[in-house]
């Protein structure tokens, strides 16, 4: 059973920020609740300190999806189902649509929010690899402050971000890319539906006259938290697109992952799989 | 113990309930209102046996807190019958052998109902996706999918 807890639904963001400012350490923001409610139900230690849930799922300010000055803005209360249905996401950020479609079940997607996905920062968060390759910026608000931070800089370690207890995410923005970018999102779970990711990768490539002008690679479930691979990306840029290069990139990605995770019991199985998947992804995108 | 008073629409009727803040929608339905058609399986959003409709969308009632349903419209399996007659979808679940122990059935029905409301002509893979969050350990899914397909066909006649 969920422990006895106060529940507050602020009328607007101003009231929310002031509530949060008054009791930052005891308050937990809840939107979709698909991580928090089962977590509390099972007595997860990371939710034990909270005495108050502040619900934001009903706030209309947080539910918008719109394009403004070449940037897609997604409110923090937007659910995965909203993202899947949005033609703006489908047209400009197909990897995000694909990842959103692979989250949980219809029931979960109807409640779970994209912001909740990365604030919870589980290693298996499906939307994180696409958000990283699309270079998502996150807008953070507190009672006295407001700033934007790149998602890659916000994520700290599994189940932790750099956010302060009195801060909330209000929106995510994704700069719309030129149409020459191609990409893919891959997820491997133990079954097709309602599966926790075991392996997830997102990759975006911009090729011009058989040369890699830009490449962005992000991992999900294969590293402790979602991350980009700047050295590998730098290595690949300006190189001529050929099978030999793709194979080398796959080998190097495996090495970088090994450096990040260290040798695990699953390494002999996972590493060759990751390398092969990454090679196939690159081959499919560039063929 | 904290309490909350909520107004919402349940199966077409406006109701007001004062309940505990740590109660989930599932607890309100079963404990406060005695509507035991909605089942608790896993309690963590994986099995789908507690599925109900919230504003027409399928949701797990074990993942929604009391305070979050203020002003919402909720449909449970009890709301599928009309003037004492079970819904065509329920009739077809019976007719095509889609029920054995019946524990998953209410949730399965509501996931299917939400699907048919949104898409009266779903493909087989569309049906599978719609019920991916509903686990059945008895009959298997073949009969369930068939019952949903037949319902779609009959509704489109």
C-alpha cells in the first residue's frame, strides 16, 4: 500500500513554484505517476523521504506541442501518446516517435510523460537516446529562476539528475534539423510489447557526397545512463562512407561502452550484439 | 491520515467521493464504491487487469491516485452494459471462448473498447498492440483477438 501522503493540485505554475519553494525536500512532483506510484506501492527507498505529492498532470501550460522559430517545443506534461499522435514529431523527429511508441503499453503511454521519463533517469528510459541525438534542451523553472540546460548535461547518474529539489522542468525544445539527416532508433527487450529495454541505441547521420558531415550516437540501456559518444562522432566526421568505416565505428563503439560500464557478466553476450546492431543500423541508414 | 474529496463521472453518473489521498483509482472503485469488476493483478502497471477508461483512454487504475481523477470521466467494465444487456464485445468474448478464468477479462474488454472507439476497423497488429498491456494466462490471445475482430466486423455492418 502507498504510505499516507499529502496530495496537492496547484492551480497554475506560479502556485506550483511557490509550493515547491516552501517545502522543497519533502515534495515530489507527480505527472503521469507511472514510475512514482508503483515505486511507492512497492516501498522503493528513493520515494520514502517525500511527504507531499504535487500533481502537475492537469496544468494546460505544460501540455503544448508546437513549433516556434524552427524549434519543436514539448511541454513537460505531454504524454507519450500525445507525442506519437503529433504530426510535428512524426515529421521532424521520427526517432522520438518510434521510441515513444515502444514505451510500455497503451495504458502506460496514455499517462507517462516525456519529461518524467528523463527526470526519473532510469538507464532504460526509451526517449532518452533520441532526445540526446536531437540535442534536446530542457527548460528548468524555480520560484526565483529560469534557465535552459542541454539534456546531456542534466543527466547525472541512474535515477538522478542535476535538478535541485525546488526546480521543475516546464518544457523540452528540439531544434528542427535539415532534411538531409537520416537516423534510426533501436530497442531490444525480452519481448516485443511492454518490455524494459535491454539495449537501446539512437543514431543520426548527415551525409553529403558520400562523406559523413555529422553523426550523432546515443546509447540508452547499454550504459549506466543515456549518453552521447563525442570522441567516436569526431572520429567519424568528414570520413568517406564505406563498409570498412562502419565496421570500425561498430568496433570502437563496443570499446567505448566497455570503458564506461566495465566488464559485466553480460558483456560476452551484449557487446557483440551491440556492435552488430550498430553496424546494421549504420548500414541501413546509409544504403 | 489525509483525505481528499473528488467529483468525477463514473459510468455516466456524476459522483462525489471523499477518500484517502493514498488511495489509487483502483482502491476507490473496489473499496469505496464496491465495483469489483476491476481487478488488481500486479499493482505496478504491467498486467493490465485493472484497466479502465479515463476520458475515453485506456489507463491502469493502479497507477492513478485519487486526487488525479477530479472532473474526469471514468468507465469501468460495469459501465459497458446497457439497459441490462451486455455489450456486443462482451457477447463475443463469450461466443468465441475468449474467457476462461476471467481475471483479465474486464481489463481486456476496456482496452478493446477504447481501441474500437478510436479505430472501428483495426488490423490484427493494431489489436495486438492495443492489448499488449493486458496479460492473459489462460485462453491465450488468439480467441481474444478473434472476439475483438468479430466485434469490429459486426459493428461496421
